[in-house]
């Protein structure tokens, strides 16, 4: 709006200048100043701009007389120009009066609109209050809104939560209220705002009560809002569990960093020292070199097992491990696995494999089964002496595969046995044995994926026996079912 007025002011200046130059060329051209008077009257401009335009135009009219006349005392010309000046200022007065009238008209119209709106508002006030009352009574979400008197009896109650509170299908006005603690609610009659939570019909409710002050500033009634917060409570409990899970993960990360920094350092140092001795001890005999190679091999296996445990744990936590059944010649599978793991056992250890059952093909996940065996046998190897015998017994009976791994190692203390499958947990007697505390945890999760179970018996310094039962389907039975 202000920009338009500035533009109109500029147009007025341009029009005045144009008329001034026109009268220098055209006879009686000064009469064109009447156009300027019309401009000042009709074109909307701020009062200040209009006054300036009128003043400038008046000056130009007078200056034009002296420039265009040789005889400065030309009475008709002077009179005409004075009349033009009067027209210009009369136009300014007309514009101001027009603005005043418009402003008054707008003010009166505005007052009339206000009166109409107030009248309409007054006419609809009772209807609006009644509708609002009905809406609160019948559509109050997730709870109930009610009013109680000093006798703690209902004056009014409504809301969608009436069904949950068993307050529908009967007239409740005048009945005594039973909402949580009556003593708490009575505090609202003394002017307090009351808030508490309660359980009604196995649902959680938040109760808020406020006093209702009448025209005499007395409190004879209280307004109570009861909201069902059962879903919110469930969400809070879920958030608490999520927070506990996050704390557990944070602790696990801390344990991982501490353990990994140590577990990687030890085998790498062993590899480095063994390679150094092999390079510099040229007089070493074959037996000594073999022991160095054995250390390197076991250290590489330790690092590989550690990495495999971390990768397996990560995939299990993310739910990325899926069971992929395939045809497996079960006896051949175990025989090949025993040959494979023989390369990582200690020098004089023996792994005795026993198979009980008919050689046949079953449907199982070979990778998961191999990881289970690797965890169980690796533990047996690590926690047994250099000359110990480790028993691997496999029994196949119809739809069940039983795997038993027995060692003569250090055993598991009784006070540790209930926690042995926990992540990163290691027994009190394992400080001198390398390990991550992940193997049994991962093995149990793999067994669960195969819908199997695992159990164990153990005695300190006498050994441990782990027994896993995994359901399988033999190919013969599967073909008969098909």
C-alpha cells in the first residue's frame, strides 16, 4: 500500500512537470493544471504527499506566469492562475473530506459488523454450550468426565470410557462415586488440584480433579477427568525394557572392546615371536620348528575363531541367520568334521568319535550344525590337558540326533553353571585359558534355531559333558510322507 502511494506521488510530480513544460509551448497550456486538480482529488495518496504535490503545483503555476508573460502585470492571466491555485487546493480539501467520509463509513460498517457478530454470538451461546456439553458427555475419548458434589455423588458423568468402568446402561446420577481414593478427591473441595493414578478393572487410569467455583465463590462441586492410560503405561514399560536393553548393549560393547584388545594381542604376539625365532634360530631341529609352527597354527585358529564368534553373534543379534535345510549324510559329515578339527587340537590330544545308528541321509542345516560342533569341541580342546581324550558320540534315532561331547578338563564350578550360557561369561577357573565367553552362547542359539535343546553335567577337575538333542527328518521318512 505504501509503495502504491509513493508511485502515485511520483506520477503527480511527473504530471506537474509535464504541464509546466507544456504551457511554455502551448498557449493557454496552463489550463491543463485542472488535470492536476482532478488527479489530486481522485488518485489516492497520503495527505502529506497530496499537500506537497499541491504546493509544488501552485509554485509551478505562479512561476509559469512570470516565465510565459512579457508583461508581468497581466491581470487576466494572474486571475486565471490564482483560480487554478484555488482549484488545486480545493481538490486537496475534497480528497481529505472524501478520506474522512470513507474512514467514518468503514468505522461505522465495522461497528455494525461487530454488533451483528455479537448478536449472533449471543443468540448461539446457549446452543453452543449445550452442544459442547453433549459432546463432552458422549464423546470424551479414552475415559470419563464427571462432576461430584460434596457428598461425593454423581451430578453428571459421560464419556466413551463409561463401558470400561461399568457405568453404562443405568442412571448413575445421585450414586456415590468410587474412583480411587475418596480422601484424595475431597482435597479438591478445599481449592486444590488433585492428580493421581489408579487401577480399575485391570486398566490404568489417570484421575485429575479441579474445584468448580460458583457465583458466590464457593466450591460445592468438583470436576473430575478420568483418562485411560493403559496403552501409555505399556509404552512406558516397553521404553524401560528398551533402555535396559540399550544399557546391556552398551555394557556388551565395553566388554567386547576390552576383551578383543586382549584376545587379539596375545595370539598376534605369539605368531610374531614364533616367526622371529624361526627366522633367527637356524640351528633349531625339526621338533623345535614343529613346535613353533604349532604355536603359529593355534594362534591363527584362535584369531579365526574369535572373528567367527563376533560375526556369528552379530548376525544372530540382527536376526539375519536363517535355517537352510539340505540333504546330509550324517555319518560322513561327522567323520569329515573330526578330521578337520584334528588340525587344531593340542599335540597329544585324542578325539574319539563314536557313531551309533544306521548311516543315512537327513535334512538339516550343515553350516549351523558345523558351528555347534566347532563351539563344543573347541571348548573341550581348550579346557583339557595336552594328553587328554575327548569323546564325540553321535546317536541317530528316527527323528532325533543326539550329540554328546565329553572331556576330562577343568570342569565348571557349581556356582557358575547357571550362567555358563550367558554372553561373555566365563567361569572363575578359566583365567589361565584363552576364550571369549561367546562359544556356548552362540551354540545354544544355533541349537534353538534348529529347535533343539542342550544340557550339560560337570565336575571341577573331572570334566564336562555337553549333550545336544536336535530334531531331524531322515530322507527315507520324507520320501514316504511325500
